[in-house]
């Protein structure tokens, strides 16, 4: 038997999910449980003059009522911008912000009770778009009083290297274009849900649909004033996250507080409308992008100015601000490079992290501009890209360390498989093809909260029954990280996968892991798991070698057996376990991962640092109806460099999922607001692609075998979304000759552009 690593492996929880047996947060029931109702603001920006809860407190179906001043400590996923409260204190900052909460005997009683809470508001000037927030305003009008110069700017991130502006003055070819992107949200299947249980020993258990149990744990401790060792956070099966569950959330704080107050289990599950109101999706963005090149098609400079609409609170916004710039340093070599990003506060639900965090919109802009430059130079868009790729084992101008790099093979693959050279720019009017490339991190090298811990720890326990139990704080959010842990243990010990079990994402029983975000889990947790199981194997070999009087290095583990090549040793796995247990019983070995020291010493140098980077190239084929502007994406050829595919089935699924999500942002998805009120907070009006919209997908996995990844692996969950959108945009130009610089690319926009050409 050869090991499971590198083989298509069904997820270990696949049958449970498919048969409805998997337990999601809302599936849990506890005796004497209460239910949360939330009163939300009807104003976008207003002072809270008074909250009257007397009538609700007298309701026999209500066990507890809470308002913002009961839980006043602010929080946030980033310790540098903890600007959110569990409920509004003194004023509200967006329509739908939580103002008060009740815990009642039933969902219906809770929903009815909150309507009895009376709030008196005093409206304040509303800031509903970034242009308003860039203007100076009166101190009492500011969304947050910590912003500077009387403006509602949350963060300005700016870096420049080697004076790109000066290069534009003498460059052979320069393109400057403006781009506009609507806000989009994650549209995960499972709504937010949390259960809090105040235990008899005065400890708190929180079961929540979260991607970040560790950071939720720390923020619960901060907000509730409860020692961290008295809190347990558990993540059960999760119904999708895509970044939308990677913050600690207000409802989690509220639910926990109400459980502590009532000393009863309390549950809060959102409606779909509440999920939309909570948002934390991709930022609406305005980009001015300038790129220059010489007569041979070598990129000589890139500079961009970005304004992003952050909504009312910080979330991941400081990181987002930097990512909009620094992640433009690949996949191309650009020595004269700069950016400025301004993240504004506005009176709308906050934006945060979403698949491909911070880099999807700028990637669209730069790939469209490169396509324009290729046409200016009259060279093939693939040729222009091929000429400018970063080499492997290099540093970018901003000190991002590039290790493995399969981007050339990615582009060569899709170019050949799509018959690009024979068909690009040669199809009938209305039919077109476009190309784009991508670049993304395989885990952030710096933790969100600075400390001396590893970024992840994995325990591997061997017991008398021959079972290996992998204890990991990593959150499987559908990407298959639990399956990866089993694969690695089985690979290293040469045993069937059914000998391995996983205990994951429980802050009481599993070691620290920072969560599922920034495509960090396969790279970081995989390395830690491999280290832990290697230690188990060495301990077993040590015990067996001592008992049998043979050399440790001669012992092999494979096919459920422990043996030597010369056949002086031939044990079954169970026999080997018995020898290893002799005189001591079960034992646990730990593995960990800490990123290598990376980056420069300038301010902002930590942004975008990663132990490895993934690369990709996509080609899309579209059909555009010039009479209506309707776009059909017929086929997408995708090649993604994931280092090594530990589970090719999972990697293909991640690439296909990225295509589907990218298709939605490119063509149809748009968070629409009127006076701060979201108007399409449901899956009828917020148009994600249906199955009939899904194009044919030709997926190729490129393996560059990164020297630092587990078995050579890098990420495959977020990087593949970046080339999707611009490859569609460039294909539309090839089809009907119009450049689409505003997303989503709806039929009316295409139709208008076509009319302007005539």
C-alpha cells in the first residue's frame, strides 16, 4: 500500500454531510434553552437618546434583556482596531446595527418581545459613500471619534519603491484606467449561529459557526471580563465561510452574556436577511490603475490609488488596505511599484475578509490594463505576461520572498489546452477569449495577535487500540482540513486511514491554531501534523529497536506493517503498538509551525508576507449577445500551482468553487443600498450564479513542489479566484470590443458600451 497523500480522497465527513447526519450549530438542542431576539436600528447614523425596556422586562416569556451599556467593552479581530461593540453604545452607525437583545422561551416570543423595546433616536449626518467620508466634517458628525483631520478615514496604507511616477513621464507606453467594483458578500449556505452554555462550574461553553475559534475565545474573554481559562469555544460542522465567519461577532458576545446572566443555555441563529445585514464581505472599491511598459513589452512601473468602502467598523480593514496594494507585486516582476489605499468608514454594514482577501479587485484592474497594453503594442496578451513573470527563488521589490513558482507552466498549459494561438482574436463577432493570471499568499507569516506562540500546534496521540488521534485547533470549513490530518498521519505511519481519527476546533481539548483564513491551514497545519506524526513514528521505532536489538534507521512503516528490508523484523501495526505501549501506555507527540523570518524593515513591510505563494493562469471563453448585452461564459480553462496536491479531489473542488464565486462577482452580484438600507438581502434579489450559469471547466493542477510546504504543498482555496474575473472581462473585449471597468458586468452596461462604439 502506498500512502494516501497525493491521491484523490473523499472527505472523511462527506457521508455525514450528504446524509444529513452532520451536526451544525443550529442542530444542537439543550434542556431549558432560551432563544435570542435582536432589535436593530432603523437609522444609518443617529444618537441613542433613550432605550425603554420596562415593558419587555415584565414579559413572562422573557428571561433577560440587554442593551449596549451592559456590555460596553469594544472588540475586533485585529487588536489595532477594536472599534465594535456587542450592541450600539450611545449611537448607531448603520441600518440594522444591534441596539438591544432579549433571551426568551421561544424564537417567536423573542422576536415579539424586541418589538416592545422603545428607542428614541436623534439623527446625525449620514456618510453613505466614500466620497462623503473623505470630506471634512464636524467632530460630532464623525462616525468614530478616533479618525483624524475631521475625516472618516479608517486607514491610509501607502508604499512606493523606485519612483514609479517618474517612470511614467518617459515610458514608451502608459495606460491609466479607472475601475469601480460593487460590494459583494459570501452567500454561504449556513447562517450565523451560536449557542452559549453557562456551566455549573462557572465556566462558559460557546458553540459557534466560526472560522476562528481561537480569536473568538480571546475576544469573549475581553468583552465579558471572564478569565480565558474559563471559556471553551467549539466549532462543529460549518456550512461555508469564505472569510465571512472569520471575525468575532456581536451576536456571539450577546449570546454568551445572556447565558451568563440567565445561567441557562441560549441560542441565536440568524435569518438570511440578518446574514446580509451583518455582511463583512468584499469592499466596494474605486481604483485608479497606472501601468507602463517599454516597446518590447517589459513592464516598467505600476502605481495605483485605491479607495475602499469599509462600512461602519474595522473588521480586517487594516489588512485589507495593505493587501489591495502589496499583492500586486506578483506574479510579474515590477521594480518600480507603488500604491495608496484609503479605507473609509461609512454608515453601512462593515466589510471584511472574503475569498482572495484584498487582492481580487486590484487583480482585475491590473490584468485588464495589461491586456490593453498588449493591444497597444500589438503583441499577444499571453506573450506579454510570459515575458514579465517573476522567477522562482527571488525577492520582489517590496521584499516578498518567492520560493516555488509554477506560473509559466500554468500559462503554457491553458494556452495549449484552449488552442489559444489558433482561436484568440479569430472567433466570430460576439465570441471571445481572454486570459489572466493570479498570485496569492499561502498563509500570513505574521499572526493577527503578536505573541510568542507558534501559529499552529498539532498533537498526535497513540493508544493501546492502535488508534492515532490527531488533535488540532484548525477549523474545517468545507475545505477538507480534517481529511488532510488523517491523510498525513496515515502516510507517515503506513496505516489505513480508518486507524486515524480527528478531534478539531475545540479550545478546551485542542491546541492553539489561529483559524481558517489567509489560506494558511494546509501549509501551516500540514507541516505541524507531519512533525507530530514523525515523532510518533520515531518513538515507536525507538521502542521496537530496543526490544528487538536492531538499528532504528532500518525500521520501515508501510501497508499496515512494521518491518525491515532484510526481513529480520516483520510486525503487524497492532504488534508494534503493543511494544511501543509497554511500560508507559499511551503517549502524545506535538508538532508545530512557525513562519521563517521574512520581509524588510520599513513601515508596512509585514503586509503580504507569506512562507510561499500560489500562482495561476486562466482562459475564459464567452458569448455576448450584442443586441441585449447578455454574457454567457461557455468554458474556462484553469491551471493553478498549488505546490503539491495532497488531495487532488479537494484541490479540483476548490478551483471549481473559485470559478463559480468569481463568475458571480464578475457578472451579477451587487449589494444594493438606498439611504443605507440594503435592498436585496435575500437569494432572490442578490443574484449568485445558478447551476445553469456554470461554465464547462477544464482544471489542471500544476505541482511546483514547494520546499517548505508539507510534501511540497501550497494553497488552493483562494488563489484560483483571482484570474477568473479578469479573464472574463478580457474575453468580453475580444468578443465585442468593449472594455468593462465596472463590476458587475451586467447586460445594460455592455449594451450601453456597444452603443457608444457605433
